[in-house]
């Protein structure tokens, strides 16, 4: 009987330790992409202040209907565009998400529409350079 009781206690302790480890991993920084932190991670869509994916970045994990209140971020050091509005101020982008993203030249998915497939990075064309105002990981029309 004593061996069975001890085995149950050990099993209970092991289960509790496993649960705590899972909670710790879930709460760990960097476990998932953190949008709007100035670090373009896998699963995010990034808009850059300068051409060629340079300067500060504005990173999105989900849609943003209106960039007017958004600004470019920096993690450390300096980068061109820090604190500048993202609205009508984006020169390039990088889609690190697994699906296509749609960008629009006006808020709320209005204006010209462009699509950026997974893994795509590039400098915005004349239609979109410094004119993007909203972005979605799906066709908003």
C-alpha cells in the first residue's frame, strides 16, 4: 500500500511540474510574435520607413484598419523614421506571415489595393509608396 501511495504522490508532483513548465513557456517573452514592438518576427507583416526594408519598422500580427495613430518603432539604437507616423509614410515591406497580406492606400480598406504573398519583401511601387493607410491578412473587400 505504501508504494502505491508514494507512486500516486510522485505522479501528482510530476503532473504539477509539467503543468507549470507549460505555463512558463506560454508566458515566456518571444514565445509568440509580439506586434508593434519594432521587431519583425515570423508570422508578422512589416512596413518600413525606408526603401529596401531599412529604417524603423511597424510590425503587424493582425489587421489594422487605420494607420493614422501608429508610429514606427525601434528596439535599440537608432533607425530612420523612429516616432514618425506609419500612415502614408511606408516605403517598403516584408511579409513574414504564412499567408498573403492586402494593403490599401486609404483607411478601412479603401483606395488602391495591393497583395503581398507570404515571404514577399520589396520596395513599394509608385502607387503605394508613402500612401499605405491600412493592411489586412485577408482581402477586406
